[in-house]
C-alpha cells in the first residue's frame, strides 16, 4: 500500500509542473495589454513601457516563468498588481470561503445522490426510478447560474425567506447561523448538477452489481434484501462511486465561479472573476494554480480510497 501511495504521489508532481506551465503561458497569451488596463486608454507608450519594465513583463516568457515558479515554490505568490497587497492575503481567505461552499454542496449532493440512487437501483424501471432519472437529466443540464438566479428570484426576492447575497448579513453578528442562512441558496444551486451525476452513477453501479451471480446466490440463500443491498451491493459498487464523487468535489472547488458571482459569495471564484476583469495576472495565476492543486490532491485521495476499497487496484 505504501508503494502504491508513493507512486501516485510521485506521479502527481509532473502533473502539477505541467499545470503551472499551462496556467502561466495561457494567461500571458490572453488578448489585451495589462498596462493599458492599469493605466487607462489615455496612457502613452512611454508610460506603458516603463510600467512593463517595472513589472518584469519586458523579459522573455521563459524567464518570467522561471522567476515566477521560483517564488511560488517558496510559498510567495507575489504582489497583486491591482491592489498592491500580497497575493496570499487575497487568495487563501477566499479559498477557505470556497471550501465552505464546496463542502456544503458536496454533502447535499451526497445526501441526495446516494438516497435517490439507491432507491432507484432497488426499484429499477419503477415509476420512482423513471421519475428520478428524468429529474437528474433536467437538473444535470441546468446551468448553475440560471438555477441560482431562479432561486434568488423565488426564495430571496418574492418569498423573502433567505438572503440573496453575501456570506453574512450587514447588521448581523456574522455567527454560524447567519452563515448557514446565506449558505442555503448557493449550496443548492451548486449541488444540483453534482447530485444528478452522483445519482446516476450510484444507480448504474448498483444495478451492475445486482446482476452478478453472487447476488443471485445470496438471494437464493434467503438473505434479507436490505442486508444484500447494504453489505454486498453497495460495498462492491463503491469504487466507481467514490471516483465520481471525488471528481465532483474537484469541480465544486473550482467550478463554483458563476454561483459565487450571482450570490456575491466572497470565495475564490468571485476573486478570480474580478481579477480576470482587472488583468491582475499574479492573482489569477495563484487562484488557478491553487484550484488545480486541490483537484490533483482530491484525485490522489480518491485513488488511495479506491485502493482500500478494491485490493486489485494495488496489485495492478
């Protein structure tokens, strides 16, 4: 097991190195001039050249990349061009807020996905199963930002049950209950698509296991249906379910951008959106790299979990 873990950990290093290259060079080939964004359309070419030299943008891209990578490896992500504050003070607190939203959305997705998937698999081709699959097709196809706008219009503006924006109220003490109230609508909007995907994966994986010979033998022995589903079917169906769950967590950590923008949730996605508009390259690079790092670590954790669930993976 230790050997398998070491191989997976070593294999993640070149992936992160490749991600850093892609992140750096893609951001620099985006159309637009950062000096024009900072100085305004009336800036002279001399002023732009001076600023470009001060920021080190006049050097070749490989040189800029090596300097940036060297500072990143020391834990220094540089200074924000737009605000002149350390990038880490902007990115890491926002990442914590995104993690809160992602974990809440994942828990909601798991609750809905596992419950609906198990009941659908146990009653395949029933009215409940067909209705559930139709609902997953609908909610899995709805854009998160559209669902977020609908939730705001219904529950925040019309019914006035829940707050529409922010993480805490302006006049509140910012306690746990206040955060939870502000968390409900963003979590629902973000969890809809992952819940639909997890439901379909749980159903498909369990139906595949139910069709195996050893399940028929267990039924022939008179083992209760609930015991078969819990001890034999669900347990053996977990590896692919765990994989898709990990992928959804990675999506939630990096793909909640539109939800955060709609609800003004002070997360990493919202910060990334505003930094892209401001052409704040150091912040954009740090945010994207952090999201990629979390995605790789989540996939690594899923691989280790699958190795525990299925010993055949450790052997291969």
